[in-house]
C-alpha cells in the first residue's frame, strides 16, 4: 500500500518539476521580450 502511494507521489512530483521547468523557460522568454520592447 505504501509503495503504491510513494509511486503516485513521485509521479506527481515529477510532473510538478516538469511544469515548473517549462514555466520558468516561458517566463524567461516573456521577460526578455518585454525588456527588448521597453528598450526599443
């Protein structure tokens, strides 16, 4: 029982980390775009 819960928790954590990575990349791209827009 605990093993199944641990597996589910690891999958949830992995999904969260992947979402966080993608979100960070998108945020960085948007930030660069806004800075370039303001600078021009």
